[in-house]
C-alpha cells in the first residue's frame, strides 16, 4: 500500500519460451519459478504440451509458456509439438528466444529466427549456458542474433546455476502488460497435480531407458486418492505401442519399473510434501501416436496430416 492507501497497479502477461530442443527452456522455467513445474531431461523433445510456470515478481505475475523444442518434424506427434510451440509464440504477450551459447546460430536456430520474424510480439534474446563459452564468443553471438531480429533486450544466463536469471525475471516483470493477476499468488503452475505427477514418471522413464522407447510412451494418472493418514495413493499407467517395449519398461524381474517407480514416488512426495504410494502399470496401446484423444490429454492439437 502507498502512503495514500492506494494499491500498486498490477501487471500480468504470458511469456513464451521458444528455442530448439535442449537449449534449456524447461530448466529456465524451473529456475524462474523457483520450483519444479516441468520435466527436464538431456534427451530432446521432452516437453510435449504448453506447461505454464507462474512467477510473481514485485507487483507482476509472469505466466511462462514452456513450449516444445522446435525441430524438423517427422512423425504426427512431432508435427503436433512443433505446431503447439508456434501457437504459443503467437498467443503470448512477450517472446523469449533461447539460444544455446555453445551452438550459436546453428541450422535449427537459424530456422527459428527466420520464422520468428513473422511473430509481432516484443522479443527478448536469452543466451543460455554462458558458463561454457568464452566472453568473446558471447559478444559475437549477441551481435549476430541482433542483426537478424529486432530484440528489445539481450540476457546472458546459466539456467542451471541461476546466473543472470534474476535480472531476466525482473525485466520480464517490468515488460508484461498492466492488468490483474490471472492466478492466485501462491500458485506456481496451471498444470494439475495429476498431470505433473504423470510428467515426473515420464521423466524417470527417460532417465532409466536410453533407447528410442521414451518417444513412443506416455503416462496417464488413473487415480489419486487422499488417505486418512495424510498420504496419497496414486495409480498410473505407462502406455507403449508394442509388447516388446512393455518388456523393456518392466525390465528383468520387474527391476526397471521398480526403479522408475521409486524415483518418481520420491520426487512426487517432495513436491506434495506428503507420503506417496505409487503404483505403476504398463499396457500396450497400439498406435497411440495416431489417437486424437491422447493428443487432447497432452494438451496438443491433433494434426490432420
């Protein structure tokens, strides 16, 4: 409250994070929010839907749209992810373009910058992983990217260490438009807990299995029961496309599924702040990648082609 008793005007807006796979968008969302709201993996294409992290900085609420990495799509799921990413850029109030400072303006980044020229919203350039690159290279990259597009501002950060993240958060808070908050002040994501729990389990599948399998799997939370002892019982199904994949997820004597479940249960419990009893099932759902209902559940639009 000011001396006159008037409440400071609030600001609120959507900020889309755009970039190639593995540039660190999900890590940056989690760093800006200060909590895990989206899965992070060394494998590409882990983010499928527009998961929003919500940040309150001073009198501003920043709604972060963590878009799927933009790449050359091959399958129907790929096309849905890329289409979703671009719709996120066009619908936002502000766009942050993330570049991996090590890769610079490579072929993927070049294609993104070309297409972003058609996005009318204000744009920030964010160079990530700066701790891995000499300063001269950073300055040359900044100059090259700004010649390609009219960026309002450039930020050099390390999403992993947090270096430069506060400056970016403050600048986003100052730039989002005037308006009331869209979400309660203590809310960090608009992804329901059931969805976040499924995403965490999917992340553990990535971590434990290094074959092509994770891109052909999805996780759904079937039941969520709050128990009288303050714990929660969660049942989830991991869907794969072939029986051979089911055997890979289960592992010898069920060892792999047990390890995935233990890791997922621990992390879900930390986020909820209560004990979790997690039960995982693996089922074959042939050609789930061609089922429109599965896309809707993931927040993606089903591509017609």
